[in-house]
């Protein structure tokens, strides 16, 4: 009995001694597992945060790049084919989204459209175990003023870490302003069969008085207009400011046609016509009156335009 009792006693003592140790081991293992989970969450969370931050930095840049590329691609299309765009807004956004124009790949875009970028970013995310969905919710282009285009975009980005099930959703609202200054006015080649080209050079201030008018005529400067076609209208071959591009009533532009430039390339000139571009190229002749003290003897304006520009005229 003593031996048996001592055996039971020692067994109990072993259990009493080992129980705390076993408990410590279990607690330690649980702590290690918890720490590992926290470490994984921390690392994966950091990777997801860095990935989303790279997208946040990229969004305004890619909008700026694609808007400028699309603008140049559209102007090249007009110049190369001698035809106006059917819808400037539609074609510019098509170029930006898909790098295509009328469904055909554009060499100017060179695979640099918004969807090309979105696909690359989604592929990059997948390499880190991130399931990413990028969607363009809205993309528009309108005149910001007579000499600037406003490309605006709303983009949704959803990224899910497949390991931790952490998801980040963001909506970006960005815009890019593109100046038309220094680019070719589509109206001139479209209405002269490509023989006459004119770059948009903005007047430094309003054009008013004979000095400013002569200066604008000689230097072929552009001014604001409440009736003349906006740049987007001009890309469509339109002569007047259309309702869809009339945001504030001052998105139009106008210049003075240089009759010597036209005659110099063999284009017959309308000597009795006002030289305000959107009126001069109109199918209906609008008579002009000789502007007193004008640099050029052929320089004529219609009476309403003469009043707008603050010059006196002599009508025969």
C-alpha cells in the first residue's frame, strides 16, 4: 500500500508541477500565433496602403497625360484627313479611355489610355495578392474658358487583400486643364482645304480700339467671343458657339482672317466680307465696312463687330 500510495502521490506531484509549465507553453504558443497574425495583418496592410497610395499619386498624372495625348491625336486626325470630328467630346473621351479613334487604334496614344493604365494597375495588384477593380465612372471634356479645355474624371478603385480580407474603396474626382494656345486652329484648314494653317495665339488682354485691332490683325491674334465657335466646336467644323459647349457664355473665340494669306495660296478672297473668322467662313455673305485707320486697306468689319471692337468704319 505504501508503494502504491507513493506512486499515486508522485504522479499527482508531477501533474501539479507540469500543469503550470504546460499552461505556460500553451499560452506562449497562442501568443506566438497571435503575434504572427498581427505581423501578417501589419505587413499585408502596409502593402495594401502602399499600393493604394501609388494609385492616388498616379491618378492625376495619368489624367493629365492622357488628356494631352488625346487632344494632340484628335488634332492630327483632323489635319491628316481634312475632316472634322463628328463629336469632339465623344472622340476625345474615346481616345482617353481606349486609345482608339472611331474604333481604330491611335498611334499617338500608343497604348497609354486610361483603361490601359487601369489594366496594368490591376495586374500589378494581383502580383501582391490584391484583387483590384478600377472603373471610370465619368469622363467629360468641356471648355474651361475660350483658351482652355477642362478634362474631368470620376474613378472608382476597390482593392481586396485575398489573404486578410482587408478591402479599401476609394473614389477619385480629378480634372486636368489643357491650354489650346500654340496649337493649330482646326477651322482654317477645314475651310481652306488644308491650304491655310493658323496657330492659336491669345491676345494679351481685350482687343479694343484701332491700335489693338491692327495689332491683332498683323499678329493674327485671338480674342474671346460670345458667338464665335469654341475650340471644341472648331474641331467639329462648327462656326458658332454651340449650346453643349456654352458653359458660361464666354467659351467662344474669334480671329481676323488674313486675306493676303488666303490669296497667297491661291484661294479666292471675299473682298467685301467681314474678316471676323466665324462670319467670314459662313456660307452666307456678311458684308463688311472699311475700318478707318486700319493697317490693311482690305480689312473690313461688319457694323456689330466694329462696335464690339471700338473702331469706326466707313460703309459704301
